């Protein structure tokens, strides 16, 4: 299908998504109804003002005419009164109190002005409240959905892009729902009300300007269709810029270490220039549209001045009626002028709404089965039954027909070169990903048949890349169990060989860790992560190269603590070092996504050339092996 055919389809879909966003107002129906009721009353008060202005001018005109008629000779006064459509009684009444109609009109104008002000305030407050509530819902739904989306989704989408959708895109939708939509309704009411009053006031003069309105409306419709895809591009450019910024802030140490600041600045400059150029493209269209609209409005005003002047000269139109007509004409062209702003907001909001619902409607590869029961407390039997796994969009499997068993209390070490599939094995146990074929069983239950939360709460994980969160050391250790007691937190820290260095800080467990744990060393962060996993007291424990970021002495201490803590738990240890797997009950040797050997250390040294080669190559450079062996002898 050609791009020319696809574009309208995308636009219709985009505006349909905006309609979905507007329906969120239904969650706050009372607030929204109050806002629109206040809008109707406020606009109604505004529409009454031109009529009152006519009354003032007509009263002034009648007063002047009455004063002149009173001075006319008696012989001609009756004829003049008849021509003016007045009786002698009317003349006497006007002369008795010529300013009364003027006072009444001024009082009513003030009353309507106060009413308009009060209801305009109520309208603005209620609409802003409704818009903020809708934005609150969107942000919460987006955050909840992003939290629940599987790893495969995050593999395909950049962090910066997701952040923009949860912030800038939501804000653009909020602005339209809280302001643009209200302005659109106000413009519609004002336009229809003003046109009605124009028709009532002077049908002939209204027909003069009526053909201009469809031309302006068609122009705005074309404008909206053209700008909407341009605003989609603006949001994409903004996402790209935010991604560069987020990556640079997250990796500032690496950038400084490699002295690549000039290169990164060039990347940011290119992204900023792309965004600027796209925004300038949108600005060009706006710069063209508004002068054309004002030109059309001025042509209409010129036509009204000409034909209205003729009617005044012919005495078929009073000065008061002319002024009222002119004010209502402004009320016609004012909302038409607002349409440019409204359509701009609508185009931006529709583009942003589509991006928001792309996430909310995203398919999650890992979900609970309908009616899935929670996983009961487990003993720790783990089995891979002919498991094959490939990542999304990949044709080559990362794991191919992998089978093994682990009994409760056993320690299973997984060894292999980079890319051999070690991390994929541990990612399948807590269902970070689902198998492509085969089964992962815990206590004989397929992990896909139970709820995800109940599964993950019984698995303790220490990933290779340590992530700490803003807060104190205690908060990070108790991350999985916020209600844990201080004694439980301290016990977990001691088990992970972290208590001593924590107490060396002036604030102890209340020490802030900084953003992503920047105030701690790599080894300290790793030990806190281990304590975090141990506090859960899991039956299944996963350690993904969890001692890779510590020194030799600390690694020995942690390994000794882990050896004690692994007793009674089914533990999976992924390591590049032989020193961490010497005492494992079973060692899985992976190569090319397959298990090429498994057994204990002594067995594999005799039966597996690959294992023997890894052992010999690392033993030369790994003093921890000697320390571990000496410690084992001492015990």
C-alpha cells in the first residue's frame, strides 16, 4: 500500500485515540459537568452584552431625538412624532426621565460582567481539575503498564522514549482536555449563538458574511489534517533527544573516562537540530495560516461596513443595531480565530494520545493465565524439560533443547562463554521471558500455570548489574520486604558480609546511597544487593555472577557466607570464575545454547575438555581458587 493511502488511515486512527482519551473525563463526570455548565452560563452572559449595548445607544439616540422634537414648532411636532414612531405620551415619558434606560442597561451590563467573571472562574477551575485528574490516571496507568510489560518489550524500546510518553505526551493530552476541548465547546456555543443573533438582528447583512465562514472552516480542517502527522514527528524527535540526554546522564562516568564529551555533544546537537527543524516546519504552517484567516475576516468586515453603511443611510438600520451587529460579528470571527489554537492543541494531543495508547495497548508476552492460582510454598524442585528459547524477532535460538534437574538444597553452577545462554536460563525461571518450547517446572508445576507475583516472591535474585534505588541502605536491603524489622535487615547484611562497612558510615543503615548507589563502591553495592535477596528467605536463589564486582578478600567472605546460606535452598550460581563453583552439587557447562556437559568438578575435569580448559585458563589468574581451597581444608 502506498504512503498516500496509509496517511489518512493513520490520522483517523490518531484522532480516534484522542476520543478514547477524552472518554477518561467520564471518570470525573461531576467535575466535568460543572465545568461545562459554568461555561454555558458564562458564554450566555457574554452573548447578552451586545444587546445591552444596543439598548444604551438607542436610549441615547431617543433622548437626543426627544429633545429636538420638544423644541419643534407645534404645527410640525405631530408629523415628526408620527414619522419617528412616537406618541405625545412617549415623548413626555422620555423627556421626564431620559437617562433611566441608560442606567438600567449599565446595571445589567455590570450584573452580566460579574456573572461571567464568577462562572469563568468556576469553569477554569473545574476544567483544570478534570484535566489534572485525567493526567493523573494516564500517568498511573502508564507506570503500572510499563512495570508489567515483559522484558522483551523493554528490549525493543528505549528508556528515554518511554519517559517522554509518561511526561510530555501526557501533558499535551491534559492541555487539550483541560483547555483545548473547553475552548472548542466555547467557540461552538459562541459561534452558533452569535450567528443566531445576527440573523435575528439583520438577515440581509448576515447573508453578506455567511459565505466566508465555510471557507475559514475548510481551511482549518485542512490545516488540522496537515499538522497532525507533523506533531507526531515532533514527539518522535523529542523522544530521540530525551534518549540521548538520558543515556548521557546515566553513563557520564564512562563518557568522562573515555574523553568522548565532544562526540556526545555532537550527538546531542544533531538530535536538538532535528527537533528544532521539525518545530520550525510546523511554525511555517502556522505563520501562513493565521494571516490568511485574518485576511478573510477583514474582507468580511469590509463587506459589512459597506452594506451596513448603506442601510444606516437609508434609515433601515439604527446606530444601536449596527453596534450590536458589529459586536456579534466579532463573536463570530473570534472563535474562528481560536480554531487555529484549538486545532494545534488537538493535533498535538491526538499524536500524543496515540503514543500513550501504544503503550497501554501493548501486548505483554508474559502474563498470568486466566484464573491462574498462586504458587503454594515451594520446596525447591526445579526442572528444565527440553527448553528452547529465542528472543523476540530472532530466528536463532539462544537455548536449544536444554534439560536438567535440581533438587531442593542443591547448588547448581552454570558455566560457559559469553553468549552461551547462561543468563537466559535464569531469566526463564522467574518468567522474565517465556520459553519458546518445552517447560520450566518448579515442584512439578509449569511456571506459566501460576501467578507471576507468587512465583517471583519465592525466588531471590542478585543480578550481575547491581541496581540500588534512591533512599537509605536500610530501604534498599528491605526493598522486597518493606515491613522487615531492623534485626532482620541487620541479619541479612551480616550474612552478605555488608554489616561492618555499613556501620563504618556515620549514619549506619540510615546512610543515603545516592542516585543508583553512586556513594558506594561496586563491592559494597553488590553486597547490599545480596542482602536484599537474602532478606526474602527464598527457597530458590539465583546469583548472576554476584561476586564479580568485589575484591579477592571480600569474595572469599561472601562465598563462605553464601555457602552457609545456600544450605536448604536450591541455588543457581552463574559465574565466570571457577572459584565460585568448586563446591557446586552440579555444574552445567553451556556452549552455543546447549548443555555440553554436567556433573561435579572432579567428574567434569575428567569428562569435559571444555570445562577443563576453562578451569586451567582461569586457575592461573584466579587466586581465589587457592584461598577457597585453603579455607575448605581449614574447615
